[in-house]
C-alpha cells in the first residue's frame, strides 16, 4: 500500500497539458508536483493557512492555489531543455482583493486569469504583459 501524502482533503488535482507533471493540493498548505509515474518532484507550502482550490494552467506551465489570502501566487513548474524537472519557482503574484479567494480560472491560452473572492467580487487579470504589469484589467465586479 502506498504512503499517504496528504493528511487533509485534496481540493485540487490535475495533469499538465504537456504531459510532464501532475499536481495535487490539500485543504491545508501542501501542494505536491508529481511525475507521471507517481514520484514526487517537489513539495510546496502554499502559505495560505487553508486552501480552497488549486489548478494547472492550460499551457501546462503554471500551478496556482487559492485560499485564505487575498493574493494569488502563480508558480512556474520549470523543466530543462532536455525535459528533466528543474524546480518550481514563483512566476508572479496577483493582488487586489480584500479577502480570501475562493477560486481561480485560466482562459485557454493562459493570457487571462479570473478570481472570485470572499469579498463579494471577481477580478480579471491580463497575464501576458511584463511581470511588473500583472495588474487587474478592471475594477472589482460585484457578484
């Protein structure tokens, strides 16, 4: 029998579109990046206190978790040119909500990310700009 990796409920699981990795994330603060054979490549702390959702971007390059924090940290899963796993690193952060974020969604080409928050609003971010410009496209929209 395999060893249990997450001690709390799993709130996010996915396989990257490029077929290089899978991701699982519990309702606490642990996210695990796996290879397709079930070996752990990396284990991350989401620093969210509690996690509501976790997703892999459609391009298969980014992972994200949402929860208690009003900000979203987008992490990049990096591979070498030869296809070997290298690291998971912070790509950018999206801010603007005043309360925790319930969920996040990517559009099909990962050029936009939408978030929905406990503060009663949703936001849309343009993510194909320079890293210093990952600002919200519009004001908060009430639900």
